[in-house]
C-alpha cells in the first residue's frame, strides 16, 4: 500500500475511533485496527492508571491460527509499574518510540529488557516490536501501543519499516484522544448512575438501606435486556432507566408506603397512583434516559394478560422496557425479605416467574430471564441484603 493510501486509511481509522463511546469497544477497535494497519501478528494496548500501566487488551493472529480460530481480542487487567526497565514502561515514561528488529538481541546498554514470559507460556516467538506512546492533545501520556512481528507479503516475520513510525505515532495519538473522551464518558455515566440510584432510593423508601434493591433491579434488568437481543448500548439504557421505576412513590404518603400489613382497597388505589406520578415527574424531557425512565415508571406494573395498572395494557402494547423491569422488580421482590414476608429461595422465585409466564409476564421476556439466570444469581449473591433493617414493601405493590 502506497503512502497516500496509508494516510487515507489512517484518517478513516481516526474518524471511526471518534464514533465509539464505549471504552471496552474502543480498546478492542484500537488493537484490531493497529495490527491490520501495521500488517503485524499481534498487539497490546496498555492504559495508564497513575504510576502503573494496565494491560487492557491484546490480540495475536498467529496463536489464533494455530488453534483454528479467528484472531480474538483478549481482555486483561494486570497492573504493571511504569518503569524504564521494561519496553512499554520505558515508552510510556520517556515518550519515545521504540522500533526493535529483534527483542532477543537488544542493543548493548539498553535501559530496558524484553520479558519472554508470554513467549514461554504460549510457545510463541516474538521477534520484531514497535512500541508507541499514546499521548493526548495536551501531551499527557494515556498509555502505550505495542505491536509485534511485522509480516511481509510472503508471511515472514520482518522488522517494522521506519517509514511507518510517524503513522503509528499519529494513530496512537488519535487513539489517546478517543480513550480520554471515552474515559470521561465513563466517569459521567458513573456519576449520573450514582445520582439516579440515590434519588431512586430516597423516592422509593425514604431509607438508604434499600439501595441494594435498586441496584439489583437495575442490573437484573440489564441482564434480561441483553438476553432479549438488545445491544450493549440499549441494555445500558435499561440499566439507567430501571432505578427510576418507583420515583412516583414520592407522592405516596408514608402511612401507606411504609405500612407493614395489607393495604385497604382505598390505600391500594393511592399506592397505584405512583406509576402516573412517576411518569408526570419524568415526561417531556429532552434526555433519552429520562424519557426511558418515564416509560418504565408508567408501565412496570402492567401485566401481559391486561390485568395490571394503570392502563390495563396487554401483550406487546406494554412498552418493552416496562416488561423487562417488571420481571426484574418482581424477581427481587419475591427473593428478598420484606416486613410482611420471608424471602423465597432463588429456585422458588424462578419457579414463580416461570409459572406466571403468559399471564403476568411476557413469555419471551421470561425466556430471556431464564437464559440470564446465571448472571442474575451472581448479582443476587453479590448484592445480598445484610442482617440490618428490613426493607419496606416494594414492587409487589
């Protein structure tokens, strides 16, 4: 490929990087595009975290071919101290590009050394290596991009050509800016989600001891959404919208909301108004997640058979987000301890959900719930309630 074509391809890669907002997907895209662009066997992306580099993702086409698979991106998480004694650490700390024809024959007096552990563990032989610092627009280091074993047209391992160094430095800089933007997005999302959770807890129970319930419902709903075929971005929207399902309980008097016994018909009618109150609070927003939250608040007590509230919708007329959150909320209600009941076991709770398929719940949603059971059980265990105050009544009302 001539220089003009390489520059054009580099521009296309840069445009693609700016369009990816998920940090995990972005890192995968960077290592794949870098390996393809440099025509090499493998690559690794290291992300700077303080005075350490995190081995974020790596890819190796030769190892994949040997096992008969396509080259896949492997996620890792090991933290390595930034030090000039190893190659990526040197590149990140010194900001220099290293183009090494043979890592087993480094120039005498090199301050860095090659670690052969990966080669030994995988029966692989690294020869040539190109390691480039990933610096953002301000010059701050974001990490390092490391490529191994450049290939010629005959499939032989060769040294990386010097002419590709400035192009790879440019690609690494574009990657650094994209990573910074994605990291900022992740921080904003985390702050936003934390705010939603705190507001949802206050609205639903006036009691911070119930935050685990809100978190569980949110994560259950995301797991079900993924099994329903939603994309990661769509499922994330469900996770963000789910905690607001009972925001309308702000308008329910404490005497009813916190009542330990059964509600009278009049009290139940007041309680059921929380769906409309929540919708009225959240509707007409310009933000997609708030509009989704309004949909969930209004629809999460509708039933597949039309016997729910507030509108008596049935089947596919019930918004999909409402159907998903209804499942998540019901499972958590059944499997958690409340002031008026003891918890059911996970098996019993799953059995109840299964038995209500086609009446209370969307049958397709129940199937998705069952496929997600492993992940749901892990969430249930990791966010289990402690032995403190018992949570007040929840989704069953």
